[in-house]
């Protein structure tokens, strides 16, 4: 008799919500305590994210009669990343649009300063200079920052689930 795998949906939902919540909590703590992103916070965040994905895959394997294949581990990790990433992206957009819009303004100022220095250095003129400025400003919008956060989380959970899947597979 062949073994039937259980659904990954409850694991993805539960741990995706936890992943999104943990990511939002880190952003809120950085804002409340007026901290800059640094290596220590980045490593702590990575450890928490790894623990969430690892535990989800571990629980799935235990609940699935100790059966886990590599592709299922990847699916669980990516589903957690998709759910958690979407939650985080929505919050990030709202955070930088309404709670901390001054961060976006300072990013725009820094980007324009850097682009204008590059324009001067490369002696750009007219349309080319305006295009460089508009591209720089495009990457400093809350939507693009939220989208980059989603992509970052998806890549992070892919690599975490890749490693955990290799470790935990049968």
C-alpha cells in the first residue's frame, strides 16, 4: 500500500503567518528603537526565519508518518515565504507610506545626490540625466521597497527550505 502525503496548506498558513509576524516585528522594533539595520539584527532575523521554516518542515514530517521528500520541503518553505512575504510586503507599504514616510524622503534625497554626482562625473546631459534621476526615484517608492521585501523573503525561504529539505528528507 502506497503512502498518501498530507496537505501542506495548514503548515504553510500557520507558519507563513508566524513568518510575516516576525518580519513585521523586526521592522517595528527597528522603527520604535530608532535603530539602523545592522549585522546583528540581520543574523537574529535569519535565525528566527530559519527556525520557523525548520520547525514547519519538522512538524510536517512528524505528522506525515516520518515521510518527507525534497520537493515537499521546498513547497512548504516557498508557501511559508509567499504567505509571510505578502503579509510583510503589505505592512511595509503601509509602514513607509503612513508611519515612516520620512524614511522614503531621506532615501530619495540620498539617491538623487548619488545620481547627480554620477551625472556630473559622467557628464550626462538632457534626457539621459533625467532618465537616471527617474530610475533612481522609482526605486525609492514604498511599492518597490515592499516588492523587494517580498522577493527577498521568497529567496530566503527558498534557500532555507533547500538546506532543511536536504537534511530532513528520507
